[in-house]
C-alpha cells in the first residue's frame, strides 16, 4: 500500500496509463460508488495526461443512461433496478468502447443522453488518434457487459456511509437532505453492495485508490 499527496497519486496513475501498450486508444475505467470521488479523479488525471501531450477523451456513464421513463421499472428506490436497469451498455459498447478497441475504426461518440434534460444526444462523430486515452468514470464498470473493454482499470474506494454526507453536500442546491439520504440508503448503497458481492470488482482492477481522505490518499497496485 502506498500513501502520498494528491499530486503523487496522479503522477502514479499517469505513469500507469503511459505503461499500457496497445495498438489502439487506451481505454481507462475509473469505477467506484457514487460520490466516491471518481469524476474529480478522472478530471484531474485527464489534465495531467494532456500536459504530457496525450489526446484525452473524457466520458462518463451518466451520459449512457436510459431515459428516465425506461430506467425505473422496479421503482425509483429499487437497488436492483439501479444495478440492472439504469445504463445502456449496448450503446456504450457500440458508440464508444468498441470503436476505440482492437477491432474498432476509432470513430466514436462520447455520449448518447443528457441526464440534466432527459433527452437523447447525438454529438458529432469524432475519430480518435491511435495513441489517444479514454478516461471513463462511472459505477458498475467491472460488470460482465463491460469488463473486457478496459485496457486499464482503477477502483476508487471509500466508506459507503461517507458517500452519503458527500452526496448531501454535492446536491444541496437541488435536493433536500432527506431525499438524498433516502436515495442513497435505499437505492445507491444497496446497489453497490449487490455489485460488490456479485462481481467483486476490486478483484479485477489494476489500481485501488482509497479516497476517504482525498488530499492524502492511499493506493494499491494489483497484479491481475
């Protein structure tokens, strides 16, 4: 287990990304519970890689949700529904991960859905350079539908109860504390426990980042 500053962690992650040798864009997954700090880490890593001259594609699982009318067949607070019904993995593979993979043509779309307006998106198709890096953050990224698409895998770990307090702060302008706490304790945290039990994501990743204290993180490099 290594411990250091935030900058030291980012340098280690950038070094690990740079060590990946593939003949297509490097697809990096940053997995972990909601409010664990995945998006912040992904954004920071993207900045570091760009300063090193890499062409970075930033994308997130939130832009591959099903429309709201489709993603709650089991109820708005269903943990099982959160895991099984929320994300359009077929579109994610078809539009982004497979085109950037070993048999792909590198022509991709980074999003299909705008969760703020609940509308479909169709951004322009772009062609990635062969040495580009995709930094993709989201929940449940080691699930069977996706696990073989990643060239590097990172898991951001934090105590699940800690994510509730972070979520309350993050969403205080749009949701009440009671609503956030209910959503986390009835839907998101049980969904994560289901995922951790059935998939065991940390068994399949290259680096685990322990993010209870973001400015003084610890991390562990694993051999898959």
